C-alpha cells in the first residue's frame, strides 16, 4: 500500500514536472530528487516520451530561409571566409569604381587631415546606394586612422563597427564608431597597421557597443579599399 | 525525412563540434521544431527567436544528450516545447515553474529495454487520452501544448484550484495505467 502510494506520487510528480505544472520551488526540489534518483529519472523520461507524441498532430512549418544563417552566425560568428565574402557580394563593382572614388575623395579633400611627411593611405568607405559614406585616412607614422562621415547616420540604438580585411583573412575589428560623432580617430595596432596597405575597410551594423562575437554579425553597410595617396 | 538513427548520429557529431552535422540536423528537424514553436507562441517573429534559442541550446548541450535517456526526437521536441512555453509564460508573466532545465535533467540511462517500452508508448497517448473524460484530456493537452498552469486551468473550468489539482492528478495516474498496459 505504502509502495503503491509512493509510486503514485512519483508518477504524478514526474508528470507534473514534465507538464510544467509545479511551482518554481517545487520544480527545483524535484530536480534535486531527479539528480540522485534513477527511478524518478526513468519515470520522467517515460512521461517526456509519451507527452512528446502530443506534438505528432502539429504540422511541420519551414522556418524562413535566413534563420539558419542567423543561428549559425550567433553560434559560430562569421569567421568563415566564404560566408563573409559572400556578404561582400557587392565589393566587385565598388572595386571597379575605385579610381573614380579616390579622385572624388581627393577632390572632396579632407585637407585638414593632410600631412606632408611620409606616405598616407586613404579609403572611401561607401555604401552601394551611397546612403553611408565615410572618408578615411591612415597615417602609418603614428598609426592614426582619421575618419569623417559625410553621409548617413547610424540606426537608433545600434552601433557601426569598422573592420579591416586583409587579403583572404577574416575581418578584424578596428573599433566601434563613437556614438553621436561625425568624425573619429582610431589608433590602429602595429600588427593591423602593417595590413592596412592592401586592405579593405568595411563598416557593419552591430548591436550597441559593437559585435559580441568578434566578427561582423549584422549587415555590411559600406566597404572601401585602402589605397596609397 | 531522416530516421531516428540519423538524427541521433547528427546529435552525437554536434557534441564533437561538427558544424556539418549541425546543418544536417537543422535541415532534418527545423520544420518540425518550428511548427511546435509556432503552435505554442502563435507569433512568427517570436517563434523564430525561440527556434534560434532551441538550436543554440541543442548545439551547446549536444554532449549531454547521450546520457539523458530520451529518444532523439523527444529530446529535441522537449527543448522546443519548453523554451517556447518559457517564452509564452514570460509574456504572460505567469507563475509556473521555469522549464528550461527540464530536458537536461533526465540523465537516466534506461538501456534498450526501457527504450523499447518508451517506443511502444509512442502513439499510445492519443488512445489513452481518449479514455479520459473530455475536459480532463483537454486539460493535459493545454498544460503540455499551451503551458497552462493549475491556476489557469482552474479559471478556465471555473473550479477551485485544489479541485483542478486533484482531478488532474487522478487523470495522470489513469493515463499512466493506460500507457503501461
């Protein structure tokens, strides 16, 4: 009799737990039992199996195509070269217009930034539809990267992050655009400074404060190759 | 449609960090799991967020699957169901227990015999639910598929909380007897 009622309690408790009918306190207490009692675990597993078949009546629905990429980005970052380059699909036309872009940049001439000493690198980081344009100038002497945004504003509550892509390497972050500023100066590390000459600069849309993963997670908003002035 | 052996294999390979296996698992199961998230949450955007949580959790907990004693689809379904219900309850700010950990805790290794019993229970629950009075089986279904709490069920059937608790517990014992036949 006692055994039976014990068993009944076990049956009911594990069912209530599987159904989520226990209060938070009861659930925690039950989990303590589960962690030490193999019979109770078996009881719970048996309910879980039975109850899961209640979902047999639910028809499968294909999730939107983009969701898988969102999930793998969240889990793995965008470290894979292939996926990053595919997001830069519009890079080629931009490179095609390179000569023109550089001339435009020089004419627009952030002359106040110009220095006489040593080589200077420039880039125009520009969105495909010109909704975002950033002029950048890199001085290898003090490794300063001076930038001026001449078009576009960040989305409210989001940050823009600047990336350097050297050859086939994964993009490395140079920093997050300071909130509310039109001009920004970043100091580039010595390691990255040496990659600047043949690099491409890109700006991505990120959660406030920048990418949580160390790789771009949002849309690539604008790109521009670095060239010697 | 991949069979259970395939899915079990994908989960095992996910536990070793195999991203290709994760992609195969996603292809094989995401529609089923998205259907569940969508049914529970009734909102596409929220179901998409839930499905993301589900697959993040699957990837991170894949190594625990091997010892948890659930068949592979049950493990996946339980994660999808529990995370969706947690979201639904957060929305309702109801007072039910958090279910997030439930699927982690079934770490019994029941062995082939118990697994065979579990397998034979699949499909039976519909028949056994039919043996319950309509409102009782409806309550079980609502608790599982909609995350309704004892309080919500009491309100729904206009009976005192203790009454609903008593009759649902009796129904669960009846259900178990039928399932064990």
